[in-house]
C-alpha cells in the first residue's frame, strides 16, 4: 500500500524534472505538457481496467461520469469530486474544491501560472480512463483559485 | 492505492526511455529524480513515524526496512550480508511493488528500472547527515530470484558553516 505522499512527491518531481530537461535542452514548454498528459493517459487506461474488473456494466455516459467522480476519484485522490455539472450534450464539468495535487502549492492566486503543469497528468488520467471505457474525449482543466479546479 | 504509483512510475520510465537514447542516461535521471524525492520524503517520514535519531548504521538499517519501506511501499525487506566493519548491508526484497506488471524488453538490458529507489534512499539519508552509496546488485526484472539493494555507509556529513562565519 503505497502512501499518498509518495505519489504526490513523484508527480511533483515528474513535473519538475520534465521542465528542467526542457529548459536545458530541446523542446518547448508545450511539449512537456503533452508528455505529462500522455503519461496520465497510459496510467488512466491501466487504472480503469483494474478498477472496473468486477463492477457492473455502465448504463450510459452519465453513469460513467458519476463513476469517475465517485469511485475513481476516491481511489486516486481519496475524496470525491465536489460538483458535477453537465449540459446533457456531452460537456461535463467536474469541480474539485481541494484538489490534492494543488493543496501543497498555494491557497489562492499565487503561482497560478504554474497550475496547468500540475493538472496535465490528471487530465490525461481522466482521458485514458474514459478511453478504455469506450468514450473518446477531450479533457481540459481550469484553475481560477487554488486549490480548487475544474 | 499502490497501483496508481506503480503505473505512474511505469509511465515515467517509459517516457524517459523515449527521451534519452541510452539506458545509462535514464538510470542517471531516475537517480537524480529519486534524490529530489528523497530529500523531501525524509521530512514526511520523520513527521509521521516519530522515530528518534539512529545511533548507528544497524539501527538505520532497521528503521529503513521495518518502518520506511513498510510505510511507503507496504513491504518489509530483510537485512542481510553485513560487512565485517558494519558499514555495508543488503536489503533483500522478495517482491518489488514497483515492478508489478513490468517486463524489461531485450534492448534495455542495462536499464536499472527501480533506480529511483536508490536516489530516494541516498537523498533521504543525506538529509539526516549520512552519506551513503546505494545500488542494485540483483533485480528480479533481470532474472534474479530476489531484488537486492546494497547500501554502504561512506561518512557522516558534518554541518558546514559557510566560510567566514564562526
């Protein structure tokens, strides 16, 4: 049972390490975010396979989104999504008011410009999970005031 | 959930293998990242476990295997192969959670997959004033029956006052 702190540290180090490498050598900033997102994608695919091995079939899209908000989020971040909204036309907004990966960074607007780096992996995670459940999606994140994010 | 960590670590190693052409560079990068993690992890560890200062290397070995490994990876490696001077020992891991679901392809035979662990141990111990050398001597990914990490105490790090201060 790996501790949460370990994952948090690893994730932060991954973000830092990738950006460090980019500064020193080739590659612009955009590539780092893409790399993080694609890492999250692979992990998301694997995780969702393990989690849904024994669960029942999902009835529809909304059911899948609810699963992501409750069970998936709880297993990964030890809490549920605080708010799920949808326009019933394929757009879902998941709001987490105390996003685990951002709580240690700031409690407000300081360092806001760095927040996207820390969300890239998680966006990939969600996209990977959905992809293995049969949903093609685009996942973006928005942070207006840490540690809340959508 | 340990799978999250295992899978994330796997994705990281894969990405590093793509970025760096040779295994040696990946090993170095893993070690460096592990070091950075280790220097922070030690604080988390000390805060949670409340262990006091270790009096000698043997105590350190016990704390690492029975408390730290158990806390973070859920395993308790055994300690063996003490050198006669008491400054080197081996941690034997029957199973390494980092390598669940992992197979090393043939073209990466010199990759030390779990090298992050070496960096973590090195970084963490440096923060408690111990300079150590950590390396893998056996690895289940390479066909050995167990994973063995060799830890060698080099010296105690004295707190150095900046030049000019006394």
